[in-house]
C-alpha cells in the first residue's frame, strides 16, 4: 500500500481557536503533519469549554474541542510575555507552517506577524484565517459563522421564501474557511517543494466570507451572467423538477429527476402515466413553472408507501433517490461505518472515557487518513517540546511558575 501520509515530516504550528483554524489543522494532521497546538495558559482554545457535555467543558475537554483536535500536540504559551514570544520563534525556526485566526492586527501588535516570523524562518508558510481578510473596510469587524452566513447571502437562499431567512444548520462558513485554508497550505507546501518560490515561504490570507461566496458558483453566476435574482426554494432544486424532498407514509424522500427520461421513470414507478403527456409537465421549463402542482400529484401516491420501498423502486430504474435521515441515522449507515470515517479512542486522558470522533472526508489509496493519538489535554506536551528546544527542567519550572506556560 502506498503512503497515505503525504504531509509526513511537515510541522504545523496551530495558533487557532474554535472552528475554522482548528478544522484546517485537523485536515493537515490526518494527512500526516505534526501539528503543535499553541494555546493560552490556563484556558486554551475556547472550544475546550464548548459542547453539549457540561462536565467535559469544566475539564477543558469540551466536545467541540474533541471534534477536531485528535492527533495534535498541545503547548501553552503566553504570547504577551517576551519569553513566550521567544519560545514561539524557536518553534517557528523548525516549523514549515503557522496557522492563526486572530482578528487582523493582533499578531502585528504582538510583533509575531508574517514579516517578523519570516525573518526567523524565510521558508515559513504563514496562513491567517479571518472573517473578511487582512485588508479592506471590513477587516477589523468581528466575525462568527452566522455573521458570515448572513453577509454571504446564504441565509436568503436557505429555507422557504415566504417564511423568513434560515441559517444552515451547522457552522458551514467556519468549515468552508478551514477547508479553503487547508487547500491553500497544501498547495503552498507543494509549490515550495517544487522550487516555485525559490524555497521561500508565503503569506496566505483566507477570508471566510470569500471562501463561502466561492462555493456559491451556480447561484452567483446565475445572477452575474443571467441576471437571475437568487431566491429561497426550500427543499426544491432550483434547476429542475421533480427534484427535491417529498412526503411519504413514514417520512421524506429526496428525488432528483433532472433528466426527461428520469421524470418519465418517476411517472412509471408511481403509475402516473398521464403526467407524461400533461401540457403542464412536458418540458423541464414547464415542470419548473408548475412545480407545486406536480409535487402534489406525486405526493398523493408517495404517501401511500414507505420511504425505503420507494428508494429501492426509483434507484432500480435509474432515478436518484434517498431517504431524508437524522444525523444519528446518517452515522449508522454502513456506508459511513465501513469506510472508516469514525475514529474510536479508548480511555482518553482528561475525558476518562472512550470517545468517537470523525476523521476527514477523503480516502487515500483506499484508506481513511487517521491519527494515532486522541485530542490533547491542555499543555500536555509542554515538557517534551520545550526540552526539544533545549530548555532545562529548571527553566521549564520557572516559566510555568511565572505564567509563561
């Protein structure tokens, strides 16, 4: 089997908090990078205090932290203290990548910005993730996932047009920002290895807002090129019909009959042959114009049968269809379990019980990229990492006693 750790040998300093940055470094860790999480003494990543288990939040091992920090090391540093800055610079000297998601200007004030750190390590790839980017009139505004969702337009095209706006049900802006950053970092590493920048590093500026807008190509292009105003279409696909969610006897089914032959196959399965010749539904355009009437006719039959039975019947004739599942139901799918997407860690320190967390959404050479260690207790690698930088036991004790660690 070929190597499934393409970033083996790469060292990443993770100075990030909560979601976008940690999720970026989560990808890099699973791809083989050594990720050293640099956290504030005493409290660490805010995500350590977030999640549905209050007991874990009190232990600084919140579920939100556990979700995306497996395989990382943890060191605590007070970056406002000159000694903390000096230690970070020693780490930077040996690192390949640094990722931070502070508000623009914070690292400048700490004198730990790209210009300062690239003097320590000219080959450093420095990635700054922020809500709106490192320049522009909005650069200093605070940005959380829902703020970005609103500003990107996502909320106005989610849900039904006459029922107000809806946010996407998980932090999609943070997640897309993190994936965009991981992609950019991997590209910069590849380019540096190829000598495309004469072995020098680079500065990567990731805007969560721009990352999200970049994924909205169909919707945005329909407006930019065709002048079509984006709208909220509920569970309906705005490009074709019948394509959306429909009620059944025991739940909902998604049907994606995007082609003429698929529409006709739906009519065959539901024994509604007359709809094929109905002038309201002859063409794609006709079906879009009369979507509501078509949905009512289809649901009148769909509600007489079970979702699973309809899924089998539609897929058998080449019509893409699937049940609308809850999150627990989705996680129980053999397709998820059998492809190694969920990792199990036994008796995790700081948690004191077994945990299950997600890996990544990729497979390399037939295998799911994985990490060997569970998420770290705050500062668990202080002594090991600092000793590797040449600090003595007494020096480490002093730094800890004086709040630098």
